[in-house]
C-alpha cells in the first residue's frame, strides 16, 4: 500500500475553486487554520459543510477578507479561527464578517479546559489518581502559561524586540522543587538575538504585570500542552510509559480524540456558529445528527 494514493487533496482543490470565484452553492465552506483544527471540526460538521485548510492564521484572515470584499453576495463562506491575543486586545479582527471564534484563545485551550483531559488521564495514569491529578495538572499548567504569557504579549506588541521563544525550554525554566518559572533564565534565553538586555526585558514584563492582572487570555495553548508534558515528565512517581504517552504531540492527539460534542455545545464558539447558521439559512456548519 502507498499512502500517497490515499492522500486527500480536496482542501487544496476547494481553496482553488473559492479563489477562482466558483464555489458550490449547495455547500458551506469553512476556512480553518490547520490540520489539527480540521481533525476536530471534521467530527462535528454537517454533511454539506466543506472544511478548507488555510495553512496558517494570517492566510486564513487574508482569504476571508478577500471573499468578504470581492464576493459580498456569497452567504456560504465562514472561518473558524483561534483568537489568541485578539481577545485581550479587543482587536478589530474579531469584528470581521463571518469570523467565528471562542472566548478562550485557542483550540488547544478549549480541549484542555474540557473533560477530555480527564478522559486522557484516566487512560494514561494509574487507576484512582486521574481525577485529583487532572485538577492539579491543569491549574499548575494554566498558572505557568499565564505567567509566561506576559512575554508572549510583549512580543505580540513589540515584534521589533526580536525575542527568541525557540530558545526557551520549559524543562529548563520550570523549577522542579517549587513548580515556578525561573524568570532570569527565561529572560536570558529570550534576548539571545534581541535588542533588549535581560534586565530591560524583565523591566518591561514588570510593567506589563502592573498594567494587567493574570488572565487566561494571556495563555498560548501550545505552551499549556508543553508545560503539562513537562510537569508529568518531572513527576518521579509516574512511569516512563505514562511520560511517553503524555509528550506534547501525543497529549494533543489524545485530547482531540477524547473531545466530544457534549463539551463543544457549552462553548461560545458553538453559540456563534449557531447564530451564523440562523442568519445564513439554509447553510449549515454543524451536523444536525449529533
């Protein structure tokens, strides 16, 4: 067998048809950022809803704006996006027509905040510890990701500082004894190629913390997953097998598989999609059969 023979090129073809102004008027087209988003929403979509992978947030936004401007009469185009810092900044992008988003920054955070995490841990950790471990793991990871989020926010507002996030490893900057961030190590890593010194960076972070209280909207979903994987790896009471099964990539995949529609209907994104469907009848995004 050859996997290439089974590779689905429909998303590329759908994107091409849209850009050429030739959509199928009997279907709804929903732009998504990437393949992980596709994998989640494919479970819940209507039969005549076609998901189009945009390969990145910037590309998705550009395409949606193009369709809104060039083809305002089209009523069957929408996009599902991770709002990230748009929520904290109340960005104008949130008011883009046909843009659908949740009230947490990213899909990863939606998964982590849902009971899907408990399901994953029940099938990974020793029997009887998952429930209490889930709360501690989630709370600690969100706390650390929120603290780290101030650095992300500074970078979002000041790209010219050229902070090097790829130089930061959570297994190095999380103190295993206290489960706190080593701010000095973080700063030294981030300024590797920056115009700032480590002390200048920490001054900026202190000012940001005076301006804004800790808020989940500071979190980046991938940071939360990385921190969770790191916290589990630091736990000497867990087996090597459990640690392998909860590395970032595996944890992300397991959460997607465990995420159910009954969790999704409690989100702001679900409500926004249903509101969109009401105003764009007869086009549907979500399956009626779920």
